[in-house]
C-alpha cells in the first residue's frame, strides 16, 4: 500500500523535532515550579519568562501582553467572556461575532446572552466575508467586545482584520480575533494591526496539543475566568506549564520565519489540487473560492455524495482529511459555517475539508487528484443504483 497522506493539518499538525528538543529538559532535570524561590524554581521562571518574550516578539507585543493558556478554545473564552464581564457595568451589554466563528467564540457569546447580555451576529457574504454595512450597524457604542476570526478554520477565508479592528477601536469596542488558523500563515502583528486580543494555538503550528496563548493589548479590561492564584498577573491562575510554553515559543519562531515560504508553497499545491478537481469533477463546489483565502485549506462539495462515505473511502486508501472542524467529537453533521453561507443542506452534508501543511508533497496532491474523482464517481454510481 502507498504511504499514507495526511491532509488534516487544520485539525492538528505533527510536533516539530526542534520543538521537542527545546521542551525536553523541562520534562526532566529542569522540572521546577516557576513560583518557587529556590534554584529549581528560578530556573523554571527564567525559561517561562524567556518563552513569553520570544512569543511576544513573534506577535509584535510586549511580554506582559502575552498570557499562556491550555488551548485556543480557552483563549477565545477568556477574550470574549473575560472582556464582556469586565465591561458590562460600563453600559456595554453587547457582544458581536460572525456566524462562522469557531464554536469556542459562539458558545461564549451564547453564555453572555444567558447572563443577560445582547448577542448579535454579523451578516456575511456567500463566500464568507463580513458584510461591512452590517459591521458598521452592529458594532456600536453599547458593545463591549467584537470577535471576528482572521482565517476561517473550515473554508480558509481571510477577513480584513485591520479595517474591522480600526472601526471597532474608533467606537470604543474591544476587538478580538481568533488567529488560530492565521498565525504562521498571515502577518499577525499587534504593531501593525489594531486588534486588542488575538488567540493562538500551539498544535496548529508544530507544538504539542495543550498549549495556546492570548495576546491582550495593554490596558484592555478583562475579568479572570479562573480563581486561586496570582500567576500571569491574576489573569490565569494556576501553575504554568513551562515545557509547553517553551515549545509554543519555539514553534512560533519557526512559523514566523517560514511564513512567506509556506504561503507560496502551500498556495501552489492547493491551486494544483483544486484545478484538478474542477477539470475532473465539473460540478464540484469549492467553498469560499471567491474571497481571499489562506493557502492551506480547501473545502469542497460534490452533489450526489456525502461526507461520511467519502471520508471513509479516502481513509481506507490512506488519505486523512475531515468534514470540517475537528471539535465536534467525531460527529459528521452539516457545518454551521456552510449553513451560515447559505449552502444547501445536501451540499453542506457532502463537504470535505482538505488541509495542507509540512507533510504535504506534490506527489500527495497528484495522488489525491486522481483518487478523489474516482471515489466520487463510485459514490454517485452507488447512489444511483436501483434498490433491490
């Protein structure tokens, strides 16, 4: 059987050897608690502080503006709920988001509504871009926080975060962006873009699962969601995971250094794959194709097929991809992202997301370009066969 092909980098990425090497000492001899005052503790504190400084440089931030978290979901929750709870007494009961956010943001917005706030969802185009008239209308003086994902995790669409954040700032609205899929692909730099908060996740850029970070611009009001300690200036109590923080910092440095090369390489591979699909499956639908997209994600639907069958068939032939977000406990249900774009339920139920990364080669792309149309034809033949 040919070597397996991994096309699910938007779900998670392999841990890089450089990252493992950087982390290794903190699983062994440098095991101290960074809150302890003895030499083991001081050694751990020095490593944590250095990791914070290195990640801050990658984000165009100061070290005190970086808060380590357990994942991107926690960072999103902190940003949306933490800011809203800190600002609701200012007469700003509103939260604004797009309907195509990660569930970590949408669930936080739902919680705000349950706590008496006002949840508003922006209009978006058929390709997934924020409608500017809707943004102008909904992001107003009674809104505490607005959250817009920089690169969508299912269709790869890139929002104009600089423009949207600038409008929000002019109205006194704290602006958060979920940059989990953006970091390492676009220039996420707080010096050049006026966002107030940005979430990142380690396992999307070659660090292990279980580590993320939230950039918090100095002066941004935030209420802690956890209690019990003074770590991280009281924003996130609890003993810090030094090894993971070191790993995230190293992965971030590599991602930023390789960003432009990665964009060019992956964009060429994605375009090659999509061109083959369009040639061999004339009625294929490529979601978000009319908007600016990050290079590592393509999301396609073929009428007359369904995601579950195609994913199983691909997996049996050694190709790993997904139906959308990896945060749905393995369930294959119509994507809320595609539904928000107005995609018909039968077409949304046929969506397959293929996401490229460090493991992807031109040979992989050519093999999938041959295999996928063949599996589509087989699936359509079975669907059209008369029942016995």
